[in-house]
């Protein structure tokens, strides 16, 4: 593999006569003034201005003359500039290519170094505010209130079996779906290998030349993944109306009368099973009980349980805890 490599000339500038762009392999001495090449000043040429080092045989990095610092081929036993021997010399420094754009690194935002003094005061102030709010919302004063009004309301949802249209991925279709039609639709994307991205890396051989090495990384592209999408119909219970009863119907709470349900009701299955289209059943029930309390020109309304509601007669008096913010503590009614 190394035999097939193409060698390119490194460049150097003559420090003595200021001639620029001299060739690292061909110009061991400055052709203008004859000064010896300084191997520590070698650099890579600009992209596109690279000169091939023809008939170059790589025999190893240059050795630097201990007496005159001239670079000499590894094959040369003596310095071509001053004739000194190779003994006690060391190879020249290898240059790293800085022409390539360095990897962009985004620094994490440095944690701001701040004094904790103000933070301590802020926390203390916050704690004070929290304690203040807790005091405001929890502390109460006792008062005696009259039960001014007692109201209740109860309701029953009536549900009907209805035809519902919907769509879903065909592999997660409800078991009772019917009138199913299919079509193709994009469900996701997947990453597919799509060749390579390559660039040439330049490596200093240390003898006035460099070689190129191709560095490649795999490239990917997103590809849509299609699947079967189903349009279907199912029969489902849907709330269609609400039966209501409240204080205007009766003094004591009663549930509204359920009547005139669709005739298919019995066949529908009370437990929520499948029924014929149009059949009806009872759905969810809701109830609420409200006490209105009055004292010194103020009134409060409390939502309570049916048990508590039953204990308080119209016109009776009861102790009531009132918060500093003005609201009644309805939990004090038991
Ligand atoms: Zn020169
Ligand atoms: Zn020398």
C-alpha cells in the first residue's frame, strides 16, 4: 500500500532572503540565496496548489544536522550542507496540518460564579411569604351561622348505542370494527445507509513531503415507512341526554325517573355489552348537596355530602369557622 502512495512537496519559506513557497523535497537549499532549509518551518500548501514530488522514494523522516540544523535524507550518512555525521542527531519535528478546519466545539455555558449572599436573603424572604400565605389560608375564626337555604340536585346520563367512525393502524383495530377500508399511509421513517462522506487528510512524512489519506464516514438518509391505515366503524355507547331532578321537584333528594328508554334496552345488556344500534341505557349518575349559611349580612355556600346535608335543618344555627380571607371552612361542618 505504501508503494502506491503519492508524495506531495511540503513548502518552506527562506528566512534569509524571504523567498516564499520553496519545495520541501526538491529545494533542500534556497535556490535564491543558498541557505539551508529549516525543517521546523515546513507547512502544508493550500488546497489545490499541491505539487507532486516526482520519483520520490520515502526512506524515512529526515534527520536534522546537529551542527547546522539542515534537514538530511534518512539515506544520507553525512550532512549535505556541512558534511557532519548522522551520530547524535534526532529526526525533525512532524508538522500537524492546521489548514484543515478544526472541529467546531460548542462550549457548555460556564456556571455563573455568584455570591450566595443575596440568594440566602431571597430564600428567607420567600419562606416568610409562604408562611404568611399558609397563615392567611389556614387560620380561622369561629362564628355562628344560620342555615339559610338547603338545595340538592341529582342527574342520570342516558346513553345510546351509536355508530362511530374512526381511523387506526390496521394492526391495532378494535375487535368489533366493521365496514373497514384500507389505504397506505406513512407511519414512521427509518435511516438508510446512503454512501459515504469522504475527505483527504494530509500527513507530513517528515522528509519534505506529505501524503494524502482518504477518511470516510458512512452517510444516512431518512426513508418513509408505509403501513396500512384503516377507516372503520364501531358501535359505542354515547351520552345523548341527561335526566335531572332538584330541590324544585321535591324537598328530599330523589333520583329522576328513568322512563321511555328505547325498546331495545333489555336486549342491550345492562352490564355494558354490545347492543343494537339505537338502544338506550342508564349511564353515570351525579349528585350534589349545597348548604347556604348566613351570619351578620354575609353568606357562604358549602358543597357537602348527603349525610352532612341531612343533619342541618332549614333555619337552624351552627358554629362555622371562617377564614381570614373571608371564605368559610366547609370541612368544619360535620
Ligand atoms: Zn533564500
Ligand atoms: Zn550540517
